[in-house]
C-alpha cells in the first residue's frame, strides 16, 4: 500500500508573516516537517509515498527529489482545489493511505489499526480525536457507533452535533471514497470529507480509529511556534 501526502496548499498564513519557504520545509527538531511525514510513512511500512505539490513550490520539489526513507513520487496540483482534489490526482487505483503533513506525530500504531480495520471490513478508515466542544467549528466532526462512522459534518455550527470527535489527518482511502469525490460537481475546493461521507452509504461503510497520542501541529504560525517549543523536549 502507498501513502498520499497532500502538500500543495499555498500557506498564506505563513507567507503573510514573513516566512519565505513552504511550510512543509519549516524545521522541527532538526528536519523539515515533510521529512517527519515521510519518516512516519516509512515506519508504518508503506511501499512508497505520492506527494502532491503546487508548481509554486520549487524548493519543496527539490527537497523531495533527494534521497528519503522510502520511494517518493511527485504529483502536481496546478491549482489549490483542496485535499480531495489532491487525492484524486494521486490515486494509485487501489486502497491507499492519506497523511496530512501539518500534524507531526512520532508513533505509528494508528496506521496498524487503520489498515487492519480496513482489511477486516473492506471499509475506508480514518482517525478521530477528541477536541473541546467549543472548538468543533474548526474541524470535520465524526459521529460514531463504536468504530462505525454514522455521519460526518464539516465544521459544524454550535449545536449541530453532540460528538466531539474531530477527524485527524490519517486515513485509508478506498474506491468508494474516490467515487464519492468524482461524483461531486459543486464548485470550489473538494474536501476529502465529502468522499468519506459518500462512502458511509456503501455496504462496507467507514470505520474510525481513535488517536490519543501527542500531536505537533504545524498548520499555523502560532501552532508551529508552540510545537517548536514542545518538540525541543524530545530525546
């Protein structure tokens, strides 16, 4: 199984604060954020990584062209049309992992559980993590019955859901998810959540794995600064 790593976002919040390199190349613990993603994929046993990048990121492309812990393929996303569009462009024609590199984690048990659950049920799988109720509007939220996902809500308004399980950016994508993304014709960015919402309606459905580990969020300048401080304590 290969893993898709979407890395084509424009990073406007970072560039507006004077950062001159793609956020995937920002250092964390002595190596770029994207290198942590590749290391996680290698530890998890993926056969290779397909990294989706923007043509506006030549520095990232140059880095990815070097030697890494696993084979890296590069796919270009001409315009920033969302993670769903990135996954469609990189889809290898068979079940694949999807790893969002903004969140750095140092463990891999979640991949073991995601892949085992997928193999057991033939289902698409995703990670979820508990978040404070007042922050739910920032995330995609999953309503679950044990490990079966019943409903996905993208950035719900207050009171729209009683679940506090936010989707965390680790997934196993199946053909059902891809079919759901391809069937969606609305303009704007294609969220990966849309494909998973469609897969819920299929016989195999969608299953969830709870993630309770340490997360080093590098998605915004403030979170990156916090993660730099916390990561400094790593052995």
